[in-house]
């Protein structure tokens, strides 16, 4: 079983002592790891696969906050463990994932006894906070058509993008109707081709910055 880099910050005796307290879990695609309002039971350390963390507003619209891949740490779980508050978003498995779960009591002990672990956790938290600030800036200050075009261009090199209009709306934090309208406009301009559950980028170009 693969390990996680945050465990390498522990000294040998402490690492050996806590390894038996960690739970190894495998999650199939579509499984919900945690939901909004749920209490945090521990810190998941992702070993493989991919998990998306998303928030749903009162309007019913959702937005993906970030994704977890191999060797990532869940920032939302860190915050909930440190404050004692419930989750305000949900985590859903995109691709079959494996994770180690550090129970709440063990997390508290490691934060108290290991300076290296504590530093690693706070560095991970700080990096993700920077990413979330960029997301807020995009959502608040950039036009949706620009964000959509940039999102498509970022994935065009891998071939047709397999995604539904609803899933794309969640990625961008808007309504499905908005995404569908913008996609239709791009198709009319011969920049993309639409098919059921698929978008092929044909003549879309990065717009110069103003």
C-alpha cells in the first residue's frame, strides 16, 4: 500500500505508534465521503484516485471548490477538525480512490506533538486557501463566457471533453441553462461541436488579455 508524504514528517517512533490507528479505505466512483452539515470524524489522506469537493447554495446551484488526488490532504477537513464545526460542503469520488483516515483524536495528538506534521498541515492549508482565493476572484470578477472558453481550452488537447451541461455548470458555479446557452453560441460560431455528453473544441482560441 502506498504511503502519504505527511506521514514522513513524523519521527520513526511516533509513526510506528500511530500507523495501527489509521484506517485504510477504498471508495468507488460516486460515493459521498462527507456531506454538508456532517460532523468531521477524521482527516482523509488521499493515496490514489480523485475526489471533488463541491458546495451547493440556497439556489440549488453547485460549484466545485477543489479536487483531491494522490498525496493531497482535505483542506475542509482540516478546518472542521481545528474548529469543531460541521462540514459546509460535500466530497464525491470522481475516480475510484484509496485513502488513509486519521481519527480526530490522533490528529489532535499529532498537531500537538509533531512540529513537522503541524507545519505540513498548515502549508497544505495555505496552498489550498490561495487556490480558493483565485476561484473567488474568477467567480466574482470574470465573465462567464470567458471562464467557459478558458475551461474548454484547458482540456481541448486531450480530445473531446466528455461532460454533461449540468456537470459543466457545477464546475463553473452557474446554472445549466447559462452553460447551455453559451455553448450554443460557441457552436453557432463554429468554435465547438456539441454531441450528447460530449464537447469537441474545433476553432476556439485563447483571447488576448486586455
